[in-house]
C-alpha cells in the first residue's frame, strides 16, 4: 500500500554529544523507512537499558524497571505512530470517516497523552504495557475496522513479532546483569539492625573538590538545551553535559550530572559528579563537585536543592544540600537510608525527600528558611515511596505523624478523577451564557481563564468578565480571593489603578492579606503608575526578596 511510505519520518542524525551515565534509557528517535528500522531503534534502547542495569545492584526492582521502560517506549511509539498517521491522506486511502476519527480521539485521548508522557519523561510514567496495547487494539477494532487495518499494516511494517520477541529476550538477558550486592548489618539509632547495601566496584575514595571552592571554568561559553539535556562548551575546550532544572521565573538553570568510576590509572577511583548554577543563560554563578547528584532543583531565589546518592561502600546513606545563589552551602542533611524519591513545590519554597529501608520515611524541607520542617514515618510494609504528587504528599504529612501509601494511592486516584470531572465541568460552563451561571461557577471559569500569574497567565480579559460577574452577585460581601484575582487580572492588562483598587478591597475584606504577596503587588503597581519601574513583576519580586535576604 502506498500509505506505508508515510508511516515514518526521515531518519535524524545521530547525536554526536558524549553520553553521561543515565539511570533511564532515552526515547527512540523518529523511525526510519526501512522495515527493520523500528527493531534497530528498539535495540538502541535495549542497549542503554542494559547499561543502566549493569551499573546498578543486581536486584529485581531495577531489572523490572528497565523492562517496564523498554516496553513502555516500544508500545508508546507504536500507538503514537498510529495516531500521527491517522491523517487525511491515509483516511482517504483506507476509507476512514471523520466520524470514526472523532470517536478514536474521544476514546483514546487520555491513552495518547500517557504515551506522549512516557516518551517525553524518560520513564514509563504513563504505565504503557503490552496489556494496554492489546486492549487498545481490541477497542479500536470495535470502533473502526478500517482504522484497525491501518494499525495492522503498521505492525507488519515494523515487524512487531520480531520486536516483541526481542523484548522477551531482553527480560531474560538482564537477569544476569548488575553488580553483586555486598550486604552487611548496621545498628540503627533505635538499636534495631538495618541492611547496608553496596555493590562491586564501589570505592570509599572519590575525587572531588571542597564545596567552598568556586570553579567557573567556562568563559564565553555556549549553552544548548535539548530535551532534558544541557550542554556547556567554551573556546578552551571546556565541556559539560548533563540534565537540568529551570526555576519557575526562568532566571536560573541548575545543570547536574552523575559521578562515574574511573579505573584508567590502575586503581578504581570514583570521580565526583558536577552541579552548575547559571543565571539568565549568560553567567555561570558557581560549580560544585558532589559524589552522586541524583537530581537538583533551583527556585526563583537561586537556592539550589541537591540530592546526593553518595553510595560509599558499607553505608546506608544519602544527603541533601542547599546552596544559595552565591554558592554558599546553607544547609546539609544526611540520611541513614538510601534516598527514594524527591520533588519540589510549584512555588519553589519547599522540597520533599523520601528514604528507603530500614528508615522508610518522608522529609519536608523549607528551601527559603534552610531547614528540615517535618519528618513522618511511612507505615506501608515493604514499599518505600518513590513516585509521588508533591501537594498530595504534603497534605498527608501535615495531617498525620505517619504515612500509609495505600491510603495515599486511594486519595491520589480520587483526586485525579475529581480533576478530570472538574475540567469537563468547566468546559461545559464555558459554553453557557454567562448570565446563567451562579457565583461559584463564575469563579471556577474565571480561575481557569486567569491561569498562572508567573507563567502562562491565560486570558485575563475573559477572566475579568466572569470575576466581575461574581463580585456583582455578592457585592455586599465579595470573597477576598475573588477580589485579589480581579486585581491580578487588572495588573496583567496594565490597568494599575483598578488593580490597586481591588487589592485594597481584598485587604479590607481579609486583613491577613497585609502579610501576603498582595502588598508586594500594590507596591509594584504604584511604581508602575509613577513610571519609576520598567521591569516586569517577576524581576521585581525576585530582586526584592534578594534584598530582604541580604539585609538579614
């Protein structure tokens, strides 16, 4: 069939950048047109996964994770290739109606999103499995026989049987990979015994610099960001290649890469990983050498939250550090267990770390105040918490001195369902006449249009129509939050007089706002009105917070 020539894009050039150790294989590139191209790309992913497993302890969890990632990438790619080729030309050739396409998009929209998430995230977060794929095929056939034929032709073109057999073989191959565990007993603080895990190749010595040493070796450097990877290069041959995180205001970038084992000089030495803080993509503020930076986050103030796996032999250990924008270490905490998962709040003011056995706990840190806020025990047996939703976990640990993951999973599922239902409800409300909506419905739609003030603010003019309608319905006792939201929208469209009016009204209704960011917005608007400030809100608040910290 002629449409087979359009199933795949042209081959991309291979990335010539040096690779660094990764705990997750990268996603396959767009597939070639030859019939074996999918299998070749799958082989590349499998090889990277095998490398990951071979450098890790020989445990079932890591082997299963590697298999899940490979399986997710493969079936995610197949499903997305099908979606991308459900185009007008192929519709015409296979007699697929627009009505069938609409049914497919409605039925599998969330599945397509999860496949994209898996391919973009570098892990099988979308939980795409062979069972998911088989269910997709069965449901697709019931919706549209001709669309099902397109999928069968795609399977034939990529030789799906060969690919599936390769995945099965890979699952067997990795059973013998990985470094042998060195397990010893360590007494914990409460007198019980924990398990110390190391693995072959560990060396207690590693080459690294003192944290107080400032190293900014790149001069006139170039910066390139490709997906989740960052490259720094300069005219003197300086080179850094690693992952990165960007502060919400876009001002700071933290780049980080793992350490590695170097046996080139005879004796095995651990060469420390690196962490860089970059400002406005133009200036390197500092560099640190840290044993094994698993992840690093940076907030709008330039505070960097570094998670260090450490992995020295004979210890259950992990560390977190906080560095300010000047490179000074302002906080350090060492754990008596390996680190499980980590995350940072949307506003960049808090971080969460979870630990594995024997501790199995959850830690909440305040990045602005440089301290540990709370620690709670995870009472779920044999199941440390690794992947989590930050806000949901924070709510849990603030309510209770202990945490149970089964309860969390139920709560998370409930919240996801409620969120989906709320989005559907908002869509239906937007279609109604604004005069037919009650107060709460007006606020709901207004909040959706208003969006995120720091980033994608949305459509403030549309939001105002609903906000002012809600205020009118409760003009005797308007809600403070709604008044503040009106101020935000007026500020965004540069009507600063109206913004100040509504901000002050919100304070009258809720005096606690005097101690909140509302006051900062009023000051900002006053400066704008008098033409004393030319920059935007984000720059204003970052500079103000920086001055406040320096004055202390």
